[in-house]
């Protein structure tokens, strides 16, 4: 049978309001099992998401087929965080279905905004790192870059915050209590990830030595896929999140012997890997869990990447030409050692070839200039948990330091600075240095940050590899952070300059001639007033406080801690309002304290 695959695909679904309303009721009845007469708002939300997801799936499959047919290079974005937020409004808007979906639900007596507010905010990230990853995923889909995001499917995220008497209280984030209708459980995409054990050495008849890692513990990494819809819905990429599962869910011998708790020990140990984002690492067990998390998702992702590549190509020889692995900060930096292990121990490449392939495949985004903020792990912990990867790091380091002395004339101080192992106190593996030497491109998140990175934290590595560091200024997707967050302003901009800015944010420069236009100024002020009134209503309803919409609102939303930057911002706020003699100024700080700072009281400047 030589019929093309497209002959067996369903016809594209209609997007008019009547068809959407019909499909919503169909999902409500046949997928959720609810009569519309007794359906609750959350049932309508689930049904609506399933209808939107169906429309996304058609574009998703087209995108994947096109990538395979064109043999395009794929980007694999590895991040410990993906702060994707609520997806329904985002996906519906990007698919061009916002108005017809609103009309369809109105026809059914359901308010779109009301059910959209019920969608759980996916607890997969905490701050700028995760939001950058989410924006990159949406933007890559928008511009047609084939991409996979890889992360962890946290069941409880960081934590759900409550403030009582100025103190932060933390509770589990239960974002999956109603399930996640966006995701697909890909049980067929599962990989074993090992920990601990020992390394066997085998003679290789004149060839390079053969090493075999014998892990003492294994867990299963099981995949869950979420479609990420690009603007205008032409392309849809994939966010693949890993869930940890035990090899055996229960030890029946122990259970039947009466050790009911002990029989679940392995299951609980695996579950811990994907329960919480950033578990506190003040204790040795907390440090071990953090490193286990990072290796777990890095190894599973690389195994998946190599499996997908070999599914399309006869060997891994062209891996750097078809695969780009982007490390978002140092959390997935262990990928450097793990990719080397897979290439050498599993696929038979010798060290030099594997190192060349690794460097040409991996790139690294640095987010911090503080050496103490770059991740590092105690060498004894690393050797115990990842013995083969530690061997590889030692070999990479030996070659790096030989090159630094012989080819670059580095003195002892410079050699200590670039070493992958910090020997100045407790011996620690420097993940920032590992990511740097294992990547062909290292980017800062702004031009200034990049220049400072060259002069400070990676100064000597930059001297060795002067062409690697480059700037990639952080950005945001205007679809979520303008069109969805500020629909009133978006409408005004569309009326004034059209909607090209939603595809290219630089098109906002067309506003410059209107800066002194009285009509535009009045309309702009009206939008601001409406937004402030809306915020004042939210504050009144949630906190019982009354805000004057005519006041100056100064709002900061970020993590609160006792660092100099937070103290400085508070002092500047007080100084500004006093020196400017602002009679009616409102300061607000929305924040969450990180787990390491969780027991300190949270204060808001008055």
C-alpha cells in the first residue's frame, strides 16, 4: 500500500464558534463524563483545553513531519525550570482562536475569562531562569526553529506561599490535583538512569581502554510531552518533562514480611527526584538530591536526543551538524561529562573524537557573575554518585591544564582559576568551568553582562578561548507579556501602528512620532488608569486594602532576601518618594523567598 500518510489523517477541524461549541460539549460528555447540566466550571475548563489541544495537535504533527522531511537541525534546550504559566489563553491566542472560542463558550453559557482563571499555573519554575526558557520555547516555535525543551515534571514545584504576621509559610504546590490536560504520557519514551556503583576496566587489544559503569541504583525516566504553540499557530514545538519512577514500584518480599514502609523505600527514593524544585541543600542529603535531580534529567534528555538522532541517521558522526544542546545555566552542566560517557562507553568513540563532538554540540548560557553563585559539588559526593562521570572530568581537566601551561603559559594562579576542580579548600567540581570548556559558545544575557564575564568570572578561560563568549540579550515574548498581560494597551497599539510588533518587537519604534501627540497621550493615560483600577479591585478583594488609582504605583516582583540589592531598592524607594515630595505614592513588593531564606520575615517598604 503506497498511499501517502496524509491520506489517513483527519480533515482539519473547523474553527467557527458553532463547531467549537459542538466539540466542547462532545469532550465534556465523552472525555470527562459530565452532563452539561451538572458540569462544574473546572469541567468546562478541561473540555475547552482539550478542544484547543486538538487544534494544536494538527500543527504539532505537521511541524514534526516537516522537520524530519527537511532533516533540519534541532535545538534541545535543557533547563531545570520552565515557567510556562497558564497555557490556555496563550495557546488559544496563538492559534487565532481567542474570539471564536469566547463566542463558543458564551453560546454555551460559560464565561471564558472565568474558567481561564481556574487553570493551574504549572509549578515548573521560580523566576527569570524559567521564564526565559518558556519565552525561548514560544519564540522558537514562532520563528520556525525546530526545538525540544527538556526539564523535570515537578509535582509540587517550589512551594505555595502564604504570609502570616510578616513571616513566610510554605505549602506544597498541588498544581496537578486535576491532572494536566495539555500533556501526553509517553510511556514508550523511558530510559534508565543510574547512580553510584563502580567502574569496570576492560582491556581493549591495543585500542583505547574500555570502561563500563556498573550503577548500584537505577530509576526510570518517563516522558510527558506538552505542545508549545508559536504565534499564529504555524509551528508547534515540544516541551518534554521527565518523571522519575522506580524499577520496581514495591518490594513484595518486604511487604509480605510486614515491612510495609521499607517495601516502598526505592519507590519513595525515586519519587523524591521529581517532587520539588530546588530542594534545600543545606544538608548533605539535600545536596545529594539536588545533584541527583540534575543528573537525572540531563542523562534522560541526552539518551533521548541520541535515540532520536539514530532513528533518522545511520550514525552519530554528524551529531554536531544536526543537534544543538543549549544548557540554561549550570544545572545541566553535567551533560558535558554524560555526553562524553555515552559517546565513548555506549557508542564506541575514542576520547578525542568524543570531545570534539561534545564541544561542537553543546552551548552554555551563563546567568551570574558571582563565582560563589556558580554551582559546585563536593568531589567525594560526585565520585560516589557519578563515578564514571568523575573519571571523565578528571581526564578533561588534565588535558585542559596541560594546554594552559604548555600552549598559553599560564602561571599557577591562572591554572587554579580555570581548573574544573577547586583545590583551594574543600575539593569541589566547578560546574561553570565544566560547562565553559565543554561548549563551543558561551553567552551572557546582556552586552554588559558578557563583557563583565570576560573580565571576571571566566577571565582566564576567555584568554584561552577568546572566540567563545558572546552576548545574547534576554528578551520576552510580546504575545504573553504585552498582548495577554495588557490587552488594553495592545488594542491601543494596534489601532495606532498595526500589529506588526507582535511578530517583531522592534516595530514599536513606530510609536515615536506619537510621543507628543495629545490624542495618543490621552488614550495612553486612560489605559493606564483602567489597569490601575483593575489592580486596585484585586488588592481590595484579596487583601481588604483600598488603593487610590490616581496614586503613583511602584511595583517590584522578585524574590525577597537580605541581600544588598533588596535593601538598596527599599532605601531608594523611600528616598525617591521623600525627595520628590510625592503626596500619594504606593509601593508594593510581590515576592517569594527562596527555600534557603524561607524562615526570615518578609517586610514591605512603607
